[in-house]
């Protein structure tokens, strides 16, 4: 029996592939896609104000509330804006670092730089956030250094600026690695051909290197943008009272207000934003660099 099944699978590659992929695809559909469907469906329900029970009747009240109340619009705009700022910052920092690793560094130096990039990931996420909290506090290392230099205190603790700095540091490795991979795949003959045609370093960078590295940059931005968009721990620990993210509102709606339908409706917003972003990333070939 086993020989017959094995022979049938050997003669039919499509059947063999289906038998290998069906269990994980089924698990993915049940665990992930079904959860997203349940989230989307519950966003159209509401909560009875007297009994606090979920009413399973279809309504758009949750989405109307998100659109009509300025507080929630500001939270959504703040979340998307800081996620975009973090992505741009990490791209600017990661590109020269990754270029040095891929094109200029010796093998020994490249290994050292890889360790330095990955070393922060070995520490706990909370430990890294708390360390930055200590640095940015009013009596922290940053203000102490500025005081020693005779400069005024920065006083950026518990602000949106502090969240931008912390997020940029935490997600930087996720930008460096895809950019490095895309830069490493650029044939050196392309750069030599550009030089032979009379292009200087700046023109070669703009016309050859950046277009070929763009998929890697966009691939890294998927990580930095989505991870910032869905985070709610850093805004609590580093941000101030006016620095709530979408995740914080969702958390409060579930655990304090017991309003699961509204939390589900607000959770749809980052999903929709990321869906549009992934479509754009796919158009520029970012998935090829993952």
C-alpha cells in the first residue's frame, strides 16, 4: 500500500506538491485567515449600552464613529505618520551601512558588521525599549550629556519624537538586511559599465545602484512600516498621554470598554493600510528581495 502511494506521488509531481502543501495551507487558512474573517465580521456588530452584550446585527456605526470623531482620526494619522517617518529614517540610515557591507567591506569586517546588526535582536524587546527610556528621561544620559556640553536639555521624553527615535532603532536591522541582500546581488559589471560610459559616482548611484536596490528598500520598509503600525507597547512606555497608537485604542476598547466590535473596526484600519502598501510594494518587485 505504501509503495503504491509512493509510486503514485512519484509519477505525479502536482499530487506530491499538493500532499506536501495542503496541511500547512489548511492550518494557515484555519488559524490566520479565519481569524481575520472573524475580525472583519465582528467590526459590523455593536454593543448594547445597557447590558454590554454584543449585538449580532449588521451596522456601520463603528466605522461612522471612527470617521466622525476627530480623536480617532488623529490617532490613525499619528500612527501612519510615525510609521512612515520611521521607515524613511531607517532607509536613509540603512542604505550607506548596507552598501559598505555589500560592496566595500572585507569578509572579516562583513562578518563583524553582521554580528553588530543582529546583536540587538538577541536582547529582549522590552529591555531595548526600557534602555531608551532611561536614555531619554529628563535625568537620563541624553540630558546629562547636553548639560556637560553647556547645551539646554532636549526634553523629548514621552513625546512623539521619542517614539520616532525608539522605533527607528528597534526596527533598523529589519531594513538593513533586505537592502544588503539587494545590493549584494548587483553585478559589479553594471557599475564598471557605468564608469566606462563616463558616469561619475553620483550618476552611477542614481541611475544604476538605487533602481536595482529599490526592491530591497521597499522590502525592508514592509517590515519597518508594518511593525510600527501594529505596535502598542512602545507608545505606552515611551510616548506621552497624547501619543496613542491604533493598537492602544484597540487594547483599551477590549480590556477597559469591553467594546470588541469597535476594537475590530479600528483594527481593520491598519490592515487596509498595509493591504494598499503591499500592493504598491508588489508593483516595484519588493517580494523578490525578501
